[in-house]
C-alpha cells in the first residue's frame, strides 16, 4: 500500500475520515449528520467487520463495504466513497486511495468491486477507467446504470 495511505482504525483516524466525509457532502450541498456522527458511524461499521476506511495525508478518504456475493463464494466490495480535498488534488492521492482500496478488496478475497459516480464527474471517471474499471456490464458489454431511491 502507498505509504501516504493508512487504514483508519483509531478514534483519531476515524475522526479524520468523518471530517473529510462531512466536507465532501457539504462541498456539494448535500446534508451531513456532522463529522462527529460520521466518525461514530464509521467506528461502528469498522468494528462490525464489513467496512474498511482508508485515509490519505489528512486530505483524502476511501470507504469500502463488503457483502457476500450471490454469484460466487467470495465477498464483493462496494466503493461507497472516495474523495480528496480539492486543495490536495493533482498529487496522486485519489489514485493511491483507489489502488489501496482495490488491494484491500483483493486481500479480503473479493472477486468483484462496484461503485457509482455521476456522468458529470469526468475526473473521477477518468481515474476509475485508467485503473481498469469500466462503466459497462462486462468489459465490452452494454452501459451499466446505477439507480437509487431514498426509502
């Protein structure tokens, strides 16, 4: 793993992750329960064993969640969040976080990783595609869509 990236397991590193996730949401005018609530939620998820949180240089965060796969005996990973503070971009932190997340998922035995992003987030899509991810069902398949609804 890149030396700039660390697994967040301590209260301090989870507080950093909570702050970064709060900044991410508020940067896009999305609601946030606040950095403290996010840190507490992350601590609970990490303790339960189905979530990894990675931080990079006090400026980037990556959250991976795991679940059993329907299609194989392996787990599959979901990259729930990946964000780098705009002031720290262009230093390779996003790529380092993505690669560390892929490494964590592989080390856990996952055989699939999925994520969602928007069409407008060209920088993120460029990063993901440069690391071999694709927005299609299978490498040459039809375009894949992510749908959601608040319940």
